[in-house]
C-alpha cells in the first residue's frame, strides 16, 4: 500500500491564534504558560486533521515559535554571542529574532531573509570560528512524546545539517563555516539517537539546498555528513522547490533510506531520478502543490503516476510538494467566495485529503478512482470559464513595445529636473510608506466593509487619519511625506481588491515570519484596472502640505509574487498585465499633482528561479514589467522603488536596469553590508539605505544612525544619499515610530551641518 504524509502543516492556527498569542505575550498580556498552551492546542489540532484524513504519519517538528531555522538554532545550542545569557529559553529565541523579549537584555536582532524563492522569512544563523554546538532545546523531543501519548504515529521533520550551515553567514573574517561541520554533526547524531530511543522509525530530514547549483565543497560535504549521521533511524532525504536531477550523483551515494521529490515543479525528471537512486529506497513524490491554492488535477496525476506506482509498489509514498505552511488552512471557511472560484481551490486541509485520495486511487480502490475523476471536474472546467480569459486585456499585452518601457529622458537629466522641482535638502528624509495600523483603523475598515459605516463617514475617518499622519510628519521635520496608508489592509491585497482578475479571501492567512501573517489574493483571470485606486487619498494628503507627498504603489512583480498566481499562463504574462494597470495609475497620480511616486518591488529578488541558468530570462521580463509601470512618468516625476531583505550581489545589474530615480533598501540589520554590491557596481542613481530596523521594537539612537550613514557615505555620494527606515511602519506603534523617526531626522541634520 502507498504510504501517505505531508512535509508540514500551517502552524498559525485556523484563526491566527498563534499570531495573537505571540503578540499578547510580547506585550505582557499573557504569561509564558498561556503562550505554550496555545501552541499545544494548535499542534494537537493539526495532528488530528492529518490523522482524520487517513495519512500514514502525522508530521512533528514543523511547529515553530518564529521560524524553523531559528528553531533549529536553538535545538543546536547555536546562539549569537550577544544573546548568550545562561541556558537558552523561549525568550532567548525571541531576543534573537526581535532584539527584545519580555525578559533579558535588548540586543541587536539577527539578520532576516527570505526562504528560497518564497515570501516566508527566516532568521539567518551567525557563524564564528569558535562556535560550539550542544543539544540544549528539547522542544522537538517533547512534541514527539506529546504526539505519541495522544496515539499518533509520528514522523519528525528536521532541517538537515548542510542546509543549516549553508543558510547562515560567517561573522569572522578568513573563515569558512563548513569548518564547523564536524562539531555540528556530533549534535545531529545525538538528535537522531534520541529520536530512535523514543521509538521513531522515520525522520524527514530537509536539505532544500540540493535544488540549488552548489559549489563542489558543499556538494562534497553531503557525503561526509550522511556517512556520520545515517543509520540510527530511517532518513527520508527531503528536497523541494526545484528539480534535483543535477545532484543525483551526490544524492544516490548518501546513507539515507528514501528521497522526497517535488514532482509538481519537475514531473519530467521523476522517472530519471527514480531509476538512478538505490532500488531499496522509498520514493516520496510531492504531487500536491504546497505553494499554491488550486485543486490538484488528481485525475491527471492518477494517469501519470500509475506506471510509477506499478514499478515501485510499497516503496512509493505520496505527499505534498513542500510544507503546507505556504498555504492557507481551510477553504471551507471562505463563505464569501463566489461558488465557481471556490470550486477551483484547495487549502492545506483540502490538500491533505488530496494526498490520501490520490494514494487510494493508485492502490486500485474503485471508489477512490471514481472520486478522483469527480474531484477534478471543477479544475478542468476552469479552462473555459468566462472569468478567466479577457480578449481586451490580452490584446493590450500583445501590443507592448520596447519603447513602452522607456522613460522620456535618462536619469542624469531627470535628476536635474526633479531637483529643481522638489527643492529637497541634502540627505532628504522620508519613510517607506505605511504608518501604524491601529486597532481603531482596522475596526473602521471592517465597519465599512460590513456596511456599519457609510461611504461618506468612512471617507471622513480615513481623511482624519491621513491628516494626522501629515501633521505628525511635518512636526518631525521629514522632507518627503506619505499619506500613511490607513485605507490599506495590505500592500498587495489592497490593489487586488481594486483590480479586475483577482479574488480575495477572508481567512486565507499565511505566515511570513513570527507573528507576521499575510493574506495573499488569488489571481483568477486576466487583470485590468477599472478605475483609479490610490489617487483620491494621495491627492487629499498633498492638499494638506507644501511638502511633496509620495504616491504609494506596489510593483507588478511583487503583486505577482505575493499572490497565488494562475498556472495556465506564464508569470511574465501576468506581470505584464499588472504593469499596464499600474502604468495607468502612475499617469493619473502625476496628473493629480503628485511629484514623487514609489513603486515597491521587495519581491523581485525572491522571485528568481533557483537555477542560475534561468535567471536572465526572469530578470529581463521582471525589469521590463517594472519599467512599463513607471515609464508613463514625466522627467519631473521622481520614481522611487523599495526592496527589503534581499541579497543584491546577484541582481545588481537588474536593480540598475530598473532605472528608478531613488531606491530604498534594508541595511540596518546587516550593518550596511548590503551596500557592498552597490559600491562595487558603482550604482548610478540615488539610494536610501534603511537606518532603522522596523522589525524590532528597539528605538535607534541618533549616534547609531549617524554611524550607519557615515558608512553609507563611503559608498554613496552625499548628493545621492537618502535617509529612511528599512521598511514600512505599519507593524509598530506611534510612540516607537515617532521616537525613531525623530532620531532619523536629527541624524540627517547632523550630517547637513557637518558638510555645510
């Protein structure tokens, strides 16, 4: 019989219970036991969902208080020196992630970056020459016991040693973190031995970096690692997000007992890989897409996989392609979705059922075979739905020319026109766009959506919040202002609500990191803009001040990357549709007197394919989509863009090719390290390196910001250097924001006096 499992289940709870409990704990509203109780309730619910569906195993170890890489760091006793104060506990974890916790000192948080090409984040491990590792965090083992006592058959999931090392960074010079591998493997041996002593048969050991094109030293490290740690329990080597056919020589030589493949991204490679690995290994095929929300076409999969099932017999396992943490939890909660759209969707709970149904059909169960065919009818019918294909949108995309993506003048001439028009001081100060989303604002938006607040009353209250934001910024002395985005629930969902071709959900939340959850919209059809989106609010804000107010737009690649996209047309085609809609918005904003327009593209780096050979094609169309959206701007209109938590070395050519007049980037957590790419490239346009880490509640001192800016001045000429936070401020409170921005403005004033 075919074994069934998933690689992980969403940990946030059906109604984001984990998010709210974390924030209550951080704010001192509940004690630690209250937080632990919420976590236990979520875990048991998740395990019961998997058992009720009929999975062969429930996955344990996929629950994390912030992210799974940081959880691994605590398990390994690997803690940055500044956070080492006695035996690690839950507050140690939060101090590493946030710089602050209910107990202990406040220190700089560790760097955070994206998990491969997803919108999930992880805390980057920091490695030094003298690092030691020890088994010092028992959460994994406690959860195994917890599940076993409740009668569940468990399969623990852990991050593998090579991927853990690879995903970190060295903090010492002249040091390669691979030197730490022998010390690290000793702890992995202890972990696996302890799991064996708990009666565990199989361990899912994730090595997602095998999907990358790795240097030989990293490829060679795999064989040593798995010679050392293999043997105590059965190991299912787990890969995802891309094909690993190029690593099959490495993989097939490892001391493991099975291999998981993401069959969803590369079904054409499955047979080749299966033929190359040892014939006693199990083969887990991830056929249910863990990263998107469309129903699996189980009827199609049944036909495609039957020969493989016949060949492998009991060695075949069926699974999700990756962890389901990238999916919302339960589509049945979505009572407001149109029935046709809802019939096309499967969230995490439904994906678990898909795994079991497909496995039963492959086992020859006649009822399952019949159900599989019936289940697939809705997704097959979608191809002819009138909601999907719109000839007028397709015609506009087909009419895109090279000239459509070009500004009227080159940057140097635009800069002269903009400086004359805006009259900004040296080291101009601004923010990235959003201001605190207070409970009052959220309640007022809800009241408007439910009809409790009339449109005229809603307009009045939003205008009140905008006026408050403008007054605060003028008092602080900022140079380029923003309206604060009180009308926006999310930087992508807001635009999805105003563009044709999208559907939005009510409970489709997905964890981004820690307590931060996002609710991606769904691209269901061709995209167009029926009416202006942001013009009214931005023009109102501009009417309140003589200082320039930025129009705030989310870029085409980020809207694409932070939604659940269609799979029947290319990502390039979707991005071009969005770009044309935004192009119209840019035109309308500048016609309304807006002289500065920011088109955020924080997702452009994360959207890159994992194989370097595929990068150029992606970057070509991604850059072109941004340029199409911006090119309707006149030379006097200053175009900004924003990127955060990105490694720029690989894409600096593309960043320059965007030809934005000003780019703002995250640099505070990395201590300006990210500017190295801009220095080596001699980036020609204006840059605002973030000097305030908005993901930490810590308030930056003026002298710390001045020191960061002095570092930046070594790379960026004074006349092209902006001063700003590293991201939007919606997650902070006003007390934190005003104190931090006051420090930022004072730092800019100090630099101006220095060069006067």
